[in-house]
């Protein structure tokens, strides 16, 4: 059954690839015929098919075409998730990729064989990209991408008004967080909001804790990729699982944690029914939709660990914009110009017109607009203080697919933290084997 | 099938072979009952069946032994099967699948028979009731799943709101780990009972009137009539309902996926959802191995069961 589905999917990918080829061909021929008349170049850009993705790309393209009258950019859409990954890989392998495309940075970027498939970005453009971003889009010395959008953080959104009323400070250690939670609970407010109907949200206490894991054990990511470090046996890594169990055992979560979604959680947080919500700062957009009046009441702090001195933010980096090897000649030149534009202040500004920044831009000269939400300011403060480090998924390609379900079980009291961590190590093994990594 | 293949290969090989063939084929025909159509009539169906079912199925037996991606595959022997059986969710998935299949098919038999009896008797608004009972069958499983997900929300859902009016504190239908699977099974029965009822109605209506009359003359009451006439004589309907709903239950996926995604955690996972998650995660070899296992498990259960039910039918 699955075989047939996989086949039809592969077929689908192939069909899309062929379809994708058609506009590329016609664009090329159009371009050359235009050249005869002294006209411009047309390039294609593959981005997400979701409305937000399309709007963001369109805003960039509009500004770019105005600045470069000779170049026309056509936007194509692709699905997200695993299906999108397959499509990107297929089109790269078959040489039918659009002239420019945006895709994840970090370990997923490493999986599309950048050295074989991509053209490095011009050195003059690379100079304008923030140093913290370069490792996420480089192989050796070569840089293949520019940041598209802004960085964001994983941590805790909190209701500042509730914190003030109850009289608690932003915690810098986990023990402080639990103490604050107990006091908030005594005031009749749910201290920690959890929303397991959207299972991915259960992962925050583990994934956003990685800054603390790396602080305690700097070589964890490397050892983990090599199959030597495990969540179940590394104390710092296991802590995230234990914290999740702790907040459930001490009943520090909202009563309806099992049946609520992100929107409900945001609403509760904004209304002061909940005080702290482990989240990605990216989701400030959800907050703006469900509680536009309360956005300024909500702040953001990094997930605290054992050591107050090492307190810092687990950071996620934006997608990169890449140019495949199949783009050549005039199209390549135009693509390089587009990449340079995206990593320049006008590019950032164009994005900011449609997407609220969720953290700092990683290109030189790009400043956050003055009217960004409190959450974004709080996240940027960690970047300014250089108290941030990349999330595990940027350092290691190994991430088990069942983490969400395992953590829902730990957070619901169905499974213990120790058991959950051990189960996750098993889950991770499959991923490492599928990737063909050494040492598994 | 073999005849079809024989005749097509025969036509492409040498004439000597062809000349040698006809007598043997004639002999074959004499042995078995001659079909009303020539062998090549089966060809289009055989091609479709072979290309869409036989070849993929056979290929999947090989790919279950590899770790594959779209581009290449690596032969790893039985490792996928070892991995799949060490999958902690799998044990649970197996148990859940059986529980789910038995509950849904049992409930469909009981309710379908009851409703079938009711809707074949002379009652007011029979046509309307028949339509109402059958209607859920026509709605897509995913649509039903999403609708019930909303209705079964513990704090905002209509079901618990209605129970609240009666003073009952409704449970977390889909979020209580002990209850989630049963809630989905309940919805499955609601959705599927219409088909079971339809099959029973057909079975009951086809029982000749003479049996009823003879039983009445012999002084049988309603219960005796049901126990000794209607139930045994509608056995073909029962066996159809059991087989269909058991197979359906064993490979159930859409409703569970739409309602709980196997959650909370892994508590309502069934074999099909475990396999799907492996596929979704990109473990293609592993999920192929899972499908081979599911294929064998369903065959191992359903084949003897249909034999048993068919024999019972003959005995009657």
C-alpha cells in the first residue's frame, strides 16, 4: 500500500518537476527573445505555496524588480514538510530546479548536497551577512545562501502584567522558574500553558533547552551525531524531559492542556489566565491574530537551565536563499543580484512590510522597525548580548520523528521522563540509519 | 490467469509451438468448464491488476529488505523487520488494532441486525429512517473525523455540553488515553452501521415468506421466530458484515488519523498509523516492511475466517 503511495508520490514529484521545467524553458526562451529587443532577463524563484510564503516572496520581488528594471522574477510554489523536501531534492538531482529557491539552513541544508548542487554566493554579498549565520549555509569555505527573513528564538512567552501583579521576576534558572510558577499557581493562575492538541508544542521544553545542554556539554551535538551521546544518559540533555514531567507532576499546567491548540494557549496567555507559555518567538504572529490588543503585555525569556551565568537563548536561523548549479549565464547573474538584494536593507524592509519580524535580521544594515512587538525586542536583546547559540537541529541532522508524541506522553503523565528519553534515543537511531551516518 | 498468459506467450513464440498447443488447450478446456469468453478478454484486466497490484506487491517484498530512498536502495536483510518489531508503539498498535477491529465489527453486527429487523418490519416513516441510518456511510471519513473531533472537545464540544445539561460531567473523549481508541471506535460504528444494516435488510427480506408462515402456524413467538428462522437464514448477511467490518477494522486508518493521529502520545495508534508515521518520517524501507507485516497479518486472520464462515453457510 505504502509502496504504491510512495510511487505515486515520486511520480507526482516527477510530474511537478517536469511542469516546473516548462515555465523555466519558456522563461528562458522568452528571455532570449526579449534580449533581441534589448529587454531583460526572467528568472524563477521556488518558494513555499502557503499564502504567507507567497506574499513574502511577492513583496521582495516587487521591490527587487523596481530596483532592477531589467529583471523579471516569477514565483513558483512548493509544498512544505517532507513532501517539499523530496521535491527540492528531486528537482536538484534532475537539474530542473528554479533559478533561485529558498530552503532550510543548518542540517537540512547539508542534506541537499550543497557542494554538488549549488553555486556559491558572490563574495561581495557574503560580506553583508552576519557571521552567526554563515555556518548554517556553508560547506568548508564556500557560502551558498543568504538569510531570508529573521532569526527567532525558542523559550518562554510570559504575561508581563501577571508577573508584575504576582511579583515575580524573569527566572534565570529552572529552580527559579518552578518557584515562580508555584507563586503564580497560588494566585489562581495557570503557571505554565501547554497545548497538546498541536503536538509539536510539547517539544519546546526539550528543543529550546539546547543552549543549556551545549553550555554544560559543548561537544554534545558532535557526539550525538556520531552516536556516542544519548539523551537518556546525558544529564543535561535529559533535563528537558525531566522538566516536562516535573511541571505535570506538580500540576503547574493548565487543566485543559490535552485538548487545546496554540490559538487557545495564546488567548489564555494574553488574557492572563496563563502566565508562561513555552513557545517559539516565531509564533508572535498567532498572538497578533488572536489577541491584537494584548501583544505588548507579552514578553519573552530564554528557557532557563541549571546555571544562571550561562543563561542564554536557543536560536533558530532563517531559511537561506540558494542558487542551483543549473542556473547559468544571464539568469545566474540576475539570481546573484536577487540574493544580494535579499541580504540588503531594502530586502529586509520589503519583508517587514508583510511579515512581523520575530527576531533580528542577519544582514548588515538591516535594522528592526521601531514598532516591533515586545517579544521581538526581547529576542533581539539576546542576540545583541551574544547570549545565544544554535538549536540542535542546526548542528546535527539527527532528529527523531516521534519526539512530539513521546513528549506529549511525558507531559501528560503517560510515560516517565527517563523512559521517554530512552525511547527517543531508539527513535533517533532509525533516522541516523536512514541517513547512513557512521557509528549507528 | 495462467491460460491467459499461456495464450499470449504462445502467439509470440514459434509456429511449431503454436501448432503443438491447441490439442493440449482443448484438453484443458475439456477438464475444466469452458469460460464464456476467450482468454484474451481477461488481458486488459490482467494488465491493470498486474501493474497496479501484483508487481508493486511483489516489489514491496523485496524493498522491505532494503533501506531505500527515491534514488537508491541498500540491501540490509531482515533488519527492517527486527527494527519494526522492536518499535515500542507497534505492540500497542497491534493490540489496539485487534481491539478496534473486534469492537467495531461486533457492534456493527449487533446494531446492524437490530436495525435491519426494525427497518424491515412495518413501522412509521420506514423509508425516511432507512435513509437516515444509511446517510453517514456517504460522508467522507475525514469529514466525519474532524466533525466529531469538534463535537467531542471536552470543554467546548457539543457532546459534553449536552451531558452537562443532564448534570453529567463528560469525559475527555479523545484526550483521555484510556478512552481515545474507544471514542474513535464509537464514531466508526456510527459511520459504518448503515452499511451493515443495509446488508442485513437485504438478507432478511430475501428469506422466503413460507418460513415465517410455517413458524407462525407452529405457534412460534417473535423470539423463536428470530432465533430459529431469521437469524440462521440471514447467516450470509452476518458473515458478509463480519468479514467486511473486520477487514475494515484491521486496516483502519483514515478515521483514527483524522481524529487523534494516534494520540495522545501513542495511545490510539494502530498498525496502519504506525506504518504511516514511519513513511512520513522518511523511513521508507521500514514502512514497507511494516506493510508486508500488515499484509501477512490481515491475510492470516481473514483467510481462515472467511473459510470458516463459508463452511458454516454450507452447513446451513
